[in-house]
C-alpha cells in the first residue's frame, strides 16, 4: 500500500471509532432515524404527496403569541438559574414548525375498554411502537412529532412513547403527565436483561390472588356452615409471685435507659445496592446525564390512590419511591407545565 492509502485507512478507522462512541444503539440494535424520517416527510409535504393540516405547517396568532411568552420565560429561567439546562418548552414538529410542547399532548379517548386501564394501555404502546434511542443521549430530541405521525411511523424515542401514552391516559380520565429527566443506561437503551420477566411476575401475582380468593371463600363457607369446636375460656392470667409480694413492691415507674449506645441496623442488602450503584456510575461515563422521558400518573382519579411512574417503552409501573430514575427536570401535560 502507498503511504497515502495507509493514511486514508487510518483516518477512516478513527472516524468509525468516533461514530461508534457517539451513536446510541438500543438493546434491540436500533439507532435513531428520526432526522431522516422528518426530512423525508418535509420533502413529501413540499411535493404535495402527503396531506398536511394547516395547524401542522403553521402557527395561528394565539400560538405565535404563546411562543413569545414561552421564549421570554425560558430566557428568564436561564438567566436566574444558569447552572441548570434550558427548559424543554418548545420543539419542532415533524414539519419543522416550532410548537409549544404542551400542544403536542392531545387527550384521546378510544372505544376499546382495555385502553382504560393503565397497565393495558402502556402495554399496547410499548408493543405497538418500535423503540429508538435519542440521537444525543444527553440532550432532548430536536423534534417532537405529533402522536398521529408517531403512530403512522410505528417507531419513536422515549419522548414519542411518553407523548402517545400520556395522550391516551388523559383521554381515559387519568391525571397523567410527561416527565423529562435522567435515567440509567439500561432504561435509556431498553435493556431488560437485569430485570425480572414481566410474564413470570404477572403469573405469580395471579396465583397469589387466586389463593387469597380461595381462602376467603373457604372462611366464608365455614362461617355459613358453622363449626362444632368451641375454644375454652381460661380467664385472665395473673402472676402468683407479684400477688404474694404485694402491690407496693411492683415497679410502676419509667423503664431505665440502656447504658449502651444504640446504632442503626445496617443490612447486607444496603451494601449491595450501594456497590451496584457505584459500579454502574464508574462503568457508564454518562451516568446521571442520560436524558429520558416517562409518564407520571397522579392519584385521585380513576381509583389511583398514589402517584405512579410508568415506563412507556416497557410498560413497567413503579411506585415513585421505588423507581429507577435518577432525576427530574420538568413535567407537563396538555394543560400545565
């Protein structure tokens, strides 16, 4: 090989290594293609081959005024809190038009009764759409397409998943919000190798519920039929020693304080959890910086008693205190940010 050819090969390898280190790939082997899809639909809209509603390709007077207020608020927020990243208040839709993120959430009520349940609705979204990671793992997406376009593409990132799921839950009557924050690498890449199989967990829960229902039925049946066994009454148990010593010698004061210093109990699992977090932080250079979106369901509506986090890419539901997420930047839905 000539020196020039060798130099060219070395440069190509270095470029390939750089692309491999920055390009994010999910556990299923998918990478972000949103930019290419958006470019294709913009070209199709210009050619007239795709019908485009006016609200998708332009902003009316109210939307333009709202965007001005939003940009002014974001600039003031950045000035007052320079250590925090700018708020994700506006984003371009699939046609490259700036939109307020709250207007992208469209409460949608479906005619299928299964979609009124949080778990079943999240399962439908997680199974219907193919997941792609963000192009830049530490930044929100450059575009936030409408839910209609995401369902037509049948593919999206975590923000697209959360947008579709939140729209369905709001239409079903839940108090749902999109949450933008930070998550571990396995959550952002949809890697479930370290989690329990959801089908086994559901089967275990169903068996427990069947056993408890059978026990309740047996108890009710015994109460109806009656039983011949009657427990004997033994009366109140008294100490003969205290009775013989007399009431005046019985200790009736406060318990003495122990002479030793009590220390909090430390379980072995605490050390294991701390070690796991430290190993994850050291193995992933972007730990705590990976941007992700999920759904918050607040209690008070549709028999939801407590706040829950729903991972839209896997349909897993977590209590807020037991979720794998690392931090929250902002929360919004169709009416509030």
